[in-house]
C-alpha cells in the first residue's frame, strides 16, 4: 500500500522506524501571484477563485464539512479538493494539526499560527519576496521545526502545503539550483503545462540575473527564493531541517516538496548546517508519482539521495465522479493528502478500503 | 556590419575601444565523447568522422589549402567548415594564431601548444573528466591568458574553439549553473535537436548528483566541469579571466562561449577572483544569433551582463552552395569564425563584399 519509488533501502528503513508511531501534521499555507496567471493552475477555476483556495482548504481541514462555510471548497466537477483525503485521515486517526500562515493575501477563517510572511509576487518579475521576509520565514521555520519535533520525540512530522501555482515556483527553484527539472514537474492539470511554466521560469531567472551579482548572489538559496520562490518553500525547508535533528520528517507533496528538499540540500551546504537526511522522506500520491505527463521519479533520482514514497490509494472503485477524476489526472495532490494517506497506512495499518470509505463518508457529509 | 544584440552600450564601448586595434587568435581544440552520440552533431557525418573534425580544422587553419592534407576537411555537401572563414581572415589580416590542444583523442598534425588535458567522456555518465585534469586546465588557462594578453597590450584576444558536441556540454554547464538554457541553445543542425541534448544533460546531472554532495560539491564550478563539461570550457574560462585584466577579450562562438562566460561568472564568485567583465564580449555569427530554432539572444540576456556581438556576414549572394547552406541553417559557427569575421570588420574595416571575396578565393584554392 506504500510504494517506495527511489532510495529504496533508505525509504524502507524510514518506514520500518516509524510504523505504528505517532505523527503530527503541520500544513503551511502560502500564496504566489504566479497562481493568478490564466491557465497556470487548475486549483480554482478562475484567477479570482485561486486567491481563496488555500483559505477554503484550511477551513475544511480544520472544521470538516459545515452547513455554511465562510469559504466553500471550489466546485467539484473537475475533481474534489485533496483536503478531503487529509481531513478524512486526521479526523479518523486524531492526528494533531497545526496550520501556518506563511503568506496569504487574506486572513484565514480558522486559527492559524502566523509566521508573518507575505504573499509572493509573480516569479516572472524575478523579485518575488523581500529578502528580509525570506530570512524571517527561514528563521521562523527553524524555530517551529524544533518546537514541533519536541512534541513527538518518538514519531514523525508531516509537513504539507497549499500554494496555488506552487509547482511553477518549484520548477523555478529547482532550475535556479541547477537541477534539470524542465519537463519533469507535475501540475493540477491532467496534462502538465510544461511550456507555460518554463516561459514563466525563464522570465523570472532572466530578470533576477540581469540585476547583477553583487547585491543578488544567485548561488545563495535565500536570494534565489527571494527572487523566484514562494513563502511556503523556505519556511518548510527550515522546519524540516530543524525537525530532522530529533524526529522523522515526511515532506508531504510532489514536485513542490522535491523543490523544498533540493532547497534544504543547498541551504545545508551554503550555511554548513547540520541536519539528518536519513530522517527525511518525501511522501505523495500515486497520481503524482505515476503521472505520465511529468517525471517525478526521475526528478527525485536527480535530487538524490531522497526517498520518494507514494500511497497506493486508488479512486478507480469510488462511486463519486469527483474522486474518479483523480484517475484521469485531475488535481493529484495538495494539503499533504498523499502524506496523510501514507500516515494512515503506517500508523493505523489502513488499506485501500478503509481509506476510501473514510473519504467517501466525509463527502457524504458535505 | 557588426550587430550588438545585448548589453548594447557596453558592447559599443568595447567596439569603440578596439576599432583598428591589433588582435591575436587563440583557438582551443578539445573533444568530448558526447560528440559521438549518433545524431548529436552535424560536424562530421559519422561518429568516426567526428573524432577527426578538430584535427582537420586545425590543420586547415594553420596551413590553408594543401594538395594532400593529412586530415582533409569533412565533405562539404551540407555546408563547408567554418574554418574557411577563420582562415580567410587570419591569412588576409596577418593575425597571429595560437593553437592549443586542451584534450584531443589523436595528436594534431600541426604545431600546437599542449595544455596536457584529456578528451572528456560522454557527459551522460556524470564523470566527464578527472578533477585533477580540470584543475590543471584551469591553471594552464590562467597562465596562458596572462601570456597572450602580454603580447597585445593595446589590442584584444580572440578565443575560439573546436569541440564537436560542445553545444551539449554547454547546455549541461549552463543548466548545472542554474541558467534556464533548455530550448535556447544552438547546434550544427538546421533545426536544433533540443530533446536529444536535454536527455543527455538530464542523465549527466542525475548521475553527478546521485554520487552525493561531499566528494562532489555541485555548487563548485570545477566539480561541475569535471562531471559534465569538456576540456575547452575550463581552459578558455581561465584564459579569458586572466587576459581581461590587461587586454580586450572576444569569446568567439555562440552557445559554447555563453556557457564559458557563465562559468567565468561562477568561478569568479566561487574563488573571489578579480576580472574585468567590461573587457569581455561574446562574438558570433548571424546564423547563430538569429537561429530561429534556438534563442541565443535570450540566453545572453539571462546570463547578463554579457554583450553579444554578431557579424552581419551573409552567404546568400555566394556562388558556392556549400556556403549558401549556412543560410539554410547548416553549420553556423565554429573555430572562432564569427569572431574572426568581426575582427575583419573591426581592425580592417572590411565589409560583406571583401569578406565574402576572401572566403570564396580560399575555396577556389581548395
């Protein structure tokens, strides 16, 4: 039920170590105006809608189905929000949830820890975030990673995200770090919009580099994030580095978390930080790992040595068309869905049937 | 007759400074087994032929047309070797020529300065050159750059290259340095084989990174060249950095010299080297700069602030089909051809007619 796609031995050791162990789920909400580019993301039908996707997802993760949500989940024709998976798991397993606001354009409607970041500008300008904001988020990430880890000394921390347009900022960070990621990332579309993403990334890196080296040394990962990243990436990188020193860490996501992992490697080298790669895995869904229009496994192998885990969860047998849409390539991942599903297998021994049933029961209550 | 495509003001200042000034031409010969991949390059019809392209070009540059060359130029149906342009210029203008062997599989047939490098293995293995060889070539480049510059205190040094498969090693170095170069480079083909090049680059960077960080820190440009570069790149980077301190430098080539420029930037930062970017331009041909199947100008803008110059030389009015083939996109550049043509405009005031006539007279003698 849990597939190990890369770094097989290391991945199995990690699973062995944390089988039956407790977890906590920290989900970081962020925003980049990159997500407003027409067609860049399917996580919300219009650019206007996509400003509220993270807030609606956070509300649902925290409160579950409500008769009158302040921000309802986006309409479900093209596939339900992946937060259904995350919510079903944390509700059934009683996993503690911490929501973090790393930088949203609107205040969330549920209690969150405010990291006092900021939403990013479109990465194509090469000037996404103030450097001071990036440094602040990085420090906050390190502080909170240590705190969260202290709460589960014998377990693991699941780190999820919601950043609409975040696979494009991921491609930008990977490219800026020298990882050949073009054509390999995923998207919320059934067929990945590689050319559109690449054009945005090219424009951003060009704008960044054309400002010259001295003020903006583009080998410094913090400057790179400030130029073309988003607020979630740097905060999660800090949390994962700090937490890895004392507990397990599952970066719950696909392309975006592979970019965070590459960022952790680069930050570790740049600032000679100690962290424990053996404690860290990336956990995602089958729909991401096996997306024929991207190459997540190839990307993970390039970023090596990162173990990429995937839940075997299938929606093919579901009676709900908004779940079956995942099998046609819609949505795929988000809000730590893949990681939460893996936690259900790992901690509770849940298989396909139990997991699907929990998710379908949640939909029924909507 | 000389077009400045990027960094317009800086480019014109450079041209103003060196108009009517003397130049010397150093041409570096190198080899990478990447050039043997079927279809990767058109500089030689078969992989077997491409092992001798640099040697044949060097022989022609040094000796001009001979009744019985040891290594004849490749057959000319798909466009004549660009060394015809270089030879026509250095012969007519009496430009001193220095040939350097940075790493060839066979000994050249004409006098060359042996830098005691080595041919590179195919970059797809991520293990192209021994690190000691890269360091040696880098040091030799710095030494020779200073020597050559001392020979023309009031002029400029033209640095050309012949490396079959070199646009693919260029793409690899650019990508590894975090420059979004995919889809932007050129080739000796009329329509650039981007997908083939990218697959090779991905494989090389993946192999390099999978060996882990500590022995092979992939933010160190010397390690990057050792993994996925070729022997010409690092030697030319050293020469250009050292020479820029006391004379003008024209990197004569397209994609390959843009990669060398990016390498110079990275080496300068990594080792806190002093060099004079104001003294350095990249000079190439119209066929490269305006190739609709690549994006050399966009690439130069990304690597900013590098002035990209191009000769306006056209072969459209030529009576030789092997020259007119350039106008259909064959060959384009090599052996410093574009830079030598620019030198003819700059030093001697030559226009299209004189340059074309000199080249055609050389063909007649073949």
